[in-house]
C-alpha cells in the first residue's frame, strides 16, 4: 500500500474511532440517567403514612448505609409547620445505619411530618420526608397546648458541627430535593465535577508514574545513552505535573463547595463552622483531606525536583500520589464496604493502576514523544521506540493490576453475579466494562502491531492516532466511573 493510501486509511480509521467514541458517550449518559437513583431510607418508626393509637416517643429511621452523625439532621413538625422538640440525635448502639431521636415535645391529634438529612460514609448527601398521623384520643396525647410566646423547639444538633435543620416538604410529599437549586450528589453537575476531578487526578498520578516507571529505567539503560531524552521528557513532565496540580486544586475546591451545597444548601457555603464539620467529621471529609494533603506533597516534591534535579522530590511526589489514591478510595463505595480494609486497598490500587496505564499514556504523548522529536535525526526514532517500549512493559503490569483490583471491587460491592444485570450499579458497571473493552483492544493493538513498527517512518504518527482514540475511550470510562460512584451498590439497596 502506498503512503497516500495508508494516510487515507488512517484518516478513515480516525473518523470511525471518534464516531464510536461519540456513540459510547451517548450510551454512558443514557445509562447515567437511569442509574442515578440513590435511595436512603429503608424503614421508619413510626412508619410512613401510619395512623397511631399511641403517641410515639421515639423516631427511629433505618437507612441503607451507615450515616455520618456529625452532619445528620432531623425535624418533626405539625401540619401547620410548628416544630416539635426532639432530643439530640444518636445512632443505635449496634448499627450505624439507624438514626434515633426521642420526641420530647407534646403531640396533639393530627398529622406530623418528619424531615431528615443524612450523609453516608461514601459522601452522598440525601434528604427526604415522611408523615404519620396521631389519631384523636390516642394514648399519651397532649392535653394542653404549649404556653403562648414559648420559643420554637427543634432538634438539637448531634454535635456542634451538625448544621442547619432540614426544611419540611409540602404536605404529602415523601421525598424532596436538596435546597432550592435541587443540587445533590446525584445531580448531573455533581457527576461532572467528579468526572473533572478524575480527568485531572489520573493524569497527575500518571506524571509521577511516568517518572518512575518509564524515565527511571530508561535512564539506566544502554549505559545512559538515552540521557538527553530522559532529561527533556522529565522537564516536560514536570511542567505538565505543575499545570495538572493547579487543575486538581481547582476541582478539589469545587467539590468541597459542591458537597457543602449538597449537604447544607447554599447557605452552608457562608458558614465556616458547617464546612469544617463536613471536612473533620465525615469519611468523605477525611478522603478530601487526604487528596488535598497528597496534592500539597506532590507540589512540594515537584518544586524540590525542579530546584535540585534529583530523585528526592520525585519520591515525595510518589508518596503524595499514594495519599491521593487512598483519598479517592475513601470518597467512594469502598469506605462503606463490609471488608473495608481490603476494599480501600483494592480501590486505591485500582486508581494507581489506571494512572499507570491511561494517565501515563497521556504523558507519553504530551511529554515523552515531543521530547524525542527534539533529538538529533539519528537518535529521534530510536529514542521514541525505546521510550514507548519501556512504557508498554509498565502498562502491561498496570493493566493486570487494574483487572485484578476491578474484580475484587466488583466482588465486594455487587454481592452476586445476578446483581450485574438486576441492579442499577451492576448495569452501570457493565457500561463501564463495555467502554473499557475498546481501550483494552486498542492497547493490545498498539502493543502487538504499532510498537514493533515504531522505527518505520510513520510509526510515531501512527501511535499518536491510535493512542488518542484509546484516551478518548478512557475518558468515557472515567465518566462511567464518576456515575458509578453516585450509584448505590446492591448491598446498599441499589
């Protein structure tokens, strides 16, 4: 085949790949629309809609996952909106899924509405309401109204960091959106923020992986013959890491703001006490702090590496990358899994493996191959081939870790094979796997066909084309992951 015909065929393949990627994106968004249903309240005492012959003295709400007491809120109100006093919130001694509050105020005959807000250990804020009725003549009914002018009594905060009370819904509504903007962890904008976080974090971790898994072995190979390539690629990777760090910092701040709005409403952004309670008193906050602290360590390491040119700064950056991966794990379903230690380790390994394969592939295209193009004519092709071959060996190991950790995660979160098609979480996972398949096939094609032909005249250009399509599908895989994080697992009742 002539060069012109090969170029035309390559262009057709390029356009076809982008069409497939676009169709996959539409399929992912369609799946997202059906998967983002995060139920929370399993049952309550009194039950929703019940008519009671005895005045209740305890509210008992059982949720589908453990709740964070520090940011939980509960309110009991009469039909006219008059609040009824409740004791400070507490969790049942044997179950963090059960929220309790004593009814300390008097109840007359009539309808009452319970409004609640909880945040699960995976960071998902959810709120809702239910109603019950105290029948006329019920045992324990109030015989006298509260004294006129008495201050309204509402639920006391579980801790000083509990935040504002939940506003009641209109009569008869069993579930209400989060405050006026109806913004929560299931909102498309929130999912977009999670996606943006992954799109910046995975390449940032890929920069660190590139330094240790590609440039380090390449620098010691062939008696230092690739030193100019290593030096140029390291400088470009450093610049890329600094730019990505700024982007990650922006997404982390945006996610903190979004979590504050989803939990407390827009007013929560103006209350530093509430935001501090969210960060310090919840598992999501611990994960966020680990990501922010890990980012600070990465930036410090990059700054030291730039000044000294040694490996100490890059070692610090690698430690920071580990903190970030653990923080991501703590912000997802692993934090609420039965075998939490194994789940967190597997989820963190999954993040690091994705960075070592897909994040590092982006760094090869943006930093590695451009550095190779700056070499002398006689070294350019040889250096690019050596760089990509070194990456391929590391990527194979990372892909294996990604598969093993993915199987472990699915085993811990699905509970059964049937849940793959019978639950929203399982169906979303199938979408993710369907998107991952072309990534794996393109990776295998690059490894078996493109990499061996790198020393041909158009080898590097061919790799850039196929790797770009691979990365486009990888971005969709991260989108499916962002949706998956917001979808309750079958073990949580999803």
